[in-house]
């Protein structure tokens, strides 16, 4: 039986004890592994593996001894309770062996969990599980998690009270992080709020979000936009030490000021404009950019974009001999000075 969307989420959260098996496949091995991990835990419990309720097999082992899967399904552990037999990295060539094991499955046998890479619609494994009356197949795609999936992850981490804006910020963050980093961020957030009974806020999300090169770049751009000229030099030395290229810095500055310009031109005001920004801006950075857009105003922002365009052209000029990082630093200092002349 083929599962998708909410059906897949419900099956993973509460597996049918009478089901024969589940195939989980997809391009991203991390996403597949996380789904498999959740399913196995919900099948046998958090301590099931320690209590020997889980049998692990690889497809390479199964090819050497095709009887291993059938034996794992029938094997009895030392402790009572549901069991699972996990076959990892399966391919279409393993379909006949898996089909034979499923055909011999009886109530009380271990639930068969099979993981695989990307499978086409003609895949023998997919056809086996999608056409089976008591087995399930679910594809894992490189899409950001749905709101229901985020809420389930938060609830599992003990974070039931999340402010609406914080949920929106977490959804925006989920589109930037890979699944493993997102799960670690939620776990970090749970520890951060361990003794705090108040609702999760945008500030909490920002405090627990992974530090990135973009965050370091934001520091220097905020210093420029807020006319903190004395901070520009040290911050640029830090970025240079991290290997950030001058052109990358110029592109980042242009993107930042374009966002401010779009926000200042929005009929609903800078706040509405920042809310429409793509990629989304959240947490304290959103509030800072809203203040910057209000302070600069459209005319000054247009001057800033012209300055950055000229600098970008200089950086890309074949005849340019001046040190590129010095050119960018000079441009940023000029922008900061332009900020002090606003209105």
C-alpha cells in the first residue's frame, strides 16, 4: 500500500501492529534514516534495541545468505513485545528475497522495515510493497517538513507551547537546514527551555539556530546599515580569516540592501515588506532589518545599491589592481557614512 503525506506521518507515529512491513525510500539518505529511526522506535519502543527486539541486516549480508531475513523475522528475543527486522540499503535485486519473507510472515513475527535509495515507479521493491495488502511503501522527498511534522517533532521534544511567530520562524529555518541539523536544533531548543515554562519565542529560535557564515556576514552588514563604522574593520578581518571572498561579501551586501529597499517600497510599510522577504527573515534579525529600512528610506537605499553595483563592477574588472577586500571595505565604510547622513 502506498502512503503519502499525512498517511505516512500517521503510520510512522503509530504503526499498525498487524502490518507486515514498511519500505522507506528516497534520494536523501539522512531523511530516510530519520524516518526509519522514528518508525523503529515507535514499533519496538525507545529501549527495544537494547532489549534485543531489533534485528539489523544489510542488503550485502542478505545477498550472501538469503535466509537471513526470514530467520530474523521469526527469531524470538529474550523479552516479550513487538519486534522489528531492519534491512538497510536494499535494491531491486533483493525484491524476490523480501517477497518470499513477506509471504511467509505470520502474526507475531517481526515487522519488516526496508530502507532504500531513490526508486522509480517501475521499481520491483516499490511494486512489492505498494501492491501488498498489509505492507506499506512511503517515499521521502527533499521537501521541507510540513507544519504537522514540525509540531510532532516539537511535541516529542516536550515543546508544546510555541508562539505563532516562533512557529513561523521555525518553519522558515526548516527550509534552510538539512533534516539532521533541524532535529539537533529542536533538541537544543528543548534543553534551552528545560526549566522555562514560558512559550517558545522567536528569540529562543534565534538563540538555538546553528551559527553559519551567513550569520557572521549579517554582523558586518548590520554594522554598516546601523552606521557602526568602527566595527567594520575588525568584522571584515574575521570574515577574511574564514575565507570569505570579496565578491561574496559584495553580493551579500547587495542582497541585504535590496531587501531593505523592497521593504521601504512596500505599500504596507517596512514591517510588511520584511515579512514578505525571500528567503524569510526571522527573530531579532527581522526587527533589525525593519528598523534599518525605516531609518534609511528609499532614496538613500537607492544610492547604496548604486554604490554596491559600482563596487561589484570594479571587483569583476580585468584591469583592477587594487586589493579587492580593501575595495569592499572602503565601499562599506562609505555606506556607513551615508547612513549617518540620512534624513
